[in-house]
C-alpha cells in the first residue's frame, strides 16, 4: 500500500512507484494507492499486467469497483489489508 496519495500529482507518482515495485518482485500482485484523508480511502488499485500485455493506468479499477459495491464505506480497505 502506498499512502498519502492526496492529489493528482501524487497519484501519478505513486502509480509510477507501484509499477516499479511490481516489476522488482513477484511477491505482490497488486498495490493499493490510498488517501486516508478522503471519504473513499482507496484511490486506485494497481495490478501486475498479465504476461504479454503492457501495464495500463486502468488496471485495478475492477477490483476497486468490487470493493466499493461489496463492502460498507470504510470497510473495504480493512478487508483488503487482511486478505
């Protein structure tokens, strides 16, 4: 998880850092970009691109939508953290 993603510039930098981190290890398949000051603390989920496909800034949107649809507000980040 990368926290303090409080504006668009930090989101872009955090996305780049997440892509670099995913390229450096196979231990993690996704990194959450978060802002604990926001009403929705998960800003974006960045997932590893499947083999043969370049990473996209849209990666992770399906996971984020699932969390928002299936967990009460504020609960989704705790459930993701412990899964």
